[in-house]
C-alpha cells in the first residue's frame, strides 16, 4: 500500500451537532411508502365491526412486526432499494442510480461459473439495463460508426433482436466509444440516445424491437464525444444535453409519442456533461429532477413543467461524467478533468425541496469518472487511478483509504454487503461494505484484445433476477443465481 496524500484545509467538514444523525419519528404513511405496502392493510381497521377490528389488528400486527422492527433499526439504503431478485434494473446503475441490490451474488468466480458468455455484435461502454427476461444495451462499429440497439435473452444469452442505424466515424477520446450511453427501460419501452457531431438522437423501441419514435435534437459538440444516458420517469423520458456547442438544453419527452413536454435552455458551456439525472423526493415537497454539470452545478427542476426550483452553480470547476444520486438525505456527485477528479460534493436539500446547500466538499484524492456509492451508512468511492476510500456520508471524513492495483472508469454497485467494481485493466474487484478494508476477490475477465486502445472494462454491472450482468467491450456475461 503506497503513501496517500493528507487532506487539505480546503476540504470542508461540517461540525457535527448533537442528534444530527438521529432518525426522524416513523409515521404510518411513511412506513407504507418506505416498504411499498399497500394501504389496504389499514383499511379493515376503519370500516369494520369490533370483532373484525380485533381480527384485522391481529393480522396487521403479524404482518407489520418485522417492518416495525426495521423502522426502529432503519437500513442505510434509500427507499428505492432494489429488493432481492427483483427483475428490473431500469437505468444506469439501477433504481434511481443507487447501485444497490439484495441479490446474493458470489464474490469469487471463474469462467466455468458463468451462466453464459456471449460475443456482442459491436463494441462499446454502454452498461446493460434489464426488464424481466430482457437485457438491453448499445453497441457500436469501430470501423463505420454504426449504432446498434441490442436485446439479449437473460436466460441463455441469445440475442433476441438487433436494430442497426448507419452513422460515420468521428473524433472522440481514445477511451470513449461509439456506444457509451446506457439505455433506460420501463414496462412499455426501451429508450436510447447517441450522438455524432451533426446529430444528437433520442429513440424509443418496444420490448420486441419495433421503433416507436425518434427525435433529432440537433448538433452535438464535445471534445471527447458523447455519453449521456436517459431516464424514464412516470410518463416521460428525461435527458440532459449539456454540451460545448452554442446552446445546451434539458429535455423531457412524452414516452409514448416522443412529443417534447419541455425544453430548458442552458446556454453555452465549455465542458459537456455525461451525468445521468436522478429523482429527489423531498420529505415535505413534490418530486424534483436533479441534473449536474460544470456550468450549472446541481440543478433541481419540476418534472411537470421543467421550471427551475433551485441551483448551486459554483460547486464544480470541471466536467461531470459521474452521476448524481441521493442517499442518507444528501445528493452526491463529483467532477474532474484530465486524469483525475477535482471535487466531490454533497448537497443537503431542504425538507420542502425549495432550496439546498453544500454539506461538504473534498478536493483531493476524489473520483473523476466513477460515481460513488453509499451502503451500510458508509460512503465508498474509487479514484480513477485506484485509491479506494471509505468515509462518513454526513461529513465526507475518511475512515480508511487503500491503494489498489487497478484503474477505474466504471462505477461500483453493491449486492447485499459486497461491493463490485470493474477495473480498466479487465478485473472485477469485490470488497466488503464495512468500516474496515477487506478485499474479497479479484476476478479476471480477460476477454478483450490487449492491443486495442480502448479499455476492456469501463462499464457498470447490472443486477436483476438474482443475476449480475457484466459488459466488457465486446462481451456480455451472466453470473450468479440459477437460470434453470
């Protein structure tokens, strides 16, 4: 383990106040929402005879006892935590970008332990998304620039369909690709986007590969190429178009027709953003969409109108490739440029969602490309050059740091208490999500030509149906669970 830099005085940690981390009182409606219980459990207590009341109360008590225990011993994970074996991983890094699952994925494996491994019809860094027995991702042709939307059968790895769209090659960063955006999927459609200098395209397909709509958002100017990913939220598809051209925008489209619901001008920026937005649900306010970029920092919009609710525009001095996410009452994101991260920032929104303030920020040994993760009341992050840190989420204060052998462009995910992250060199690292450093495994995924300039692994795993799906540059593998 090599020596690591000490923290600078400019890394601000707030003073902790008594009771700051105390859990708020749990109210019945919050409990219902938190554990996704149907209000029918409460209904028999309202319109019944005294005998039925007693019977209903006994039944409700039996059902609720473990949940009431959980309310007094709350998990560290956000209420949108994926349930074990849930069959959806609907966007980059799963539900609301948290990267969390309760699936039981083994820490160590070899190729003989794969459920299946396939060669994809093209290369790329598009991370997979999953809906039921279908896996969706993008591929690109490095010789022609062609874009492909690919659907894979989750059970056996067979390709269900492949929709190809001609394009052309263009200049982009050596570590980027012609398929770096990750799709989004809901129960009706899969949504994708890609870009060339002349055209930024957003499309929707049904799950059988039929094109539903296609929108051309105009030219896309970026020094390094594209990489934005959409999200599906309620009846809309949301995508950021923060780029280096004359004008940037944020968009929401009707998911069924592609009709523009709102288009928010953002002006010119000297750095594009590859961040995937997320949804904030304030304690005492309506939901908000959270975007990040160098020029605008953190931005919160009303999903219905696109109206700006609040913005912290002085927090980032460089490109945002990592994506924002919400955990433990904070919004986390980081920025960087060149080979390293510049800032990691945690923002605390007000309970009513009408404002926000910086809780803390760090400026040394922080990530540029990888998104961090919060699990077990701990914040974990990986710098691009291989320093793993465990910190206190409320303050950013490090608990431990450890130098790893790999370099990282992908983001971590957590299955139960195991953190998985893919190194640029082609290994899947596994760590315990704990207050002490424990590396559980380092699994080689050496499927790619070592002479190619692109990294073998620059993606983020998907976890659904009890399985983990890992995309290397030209392969897709299934690990864990039992497909039989």
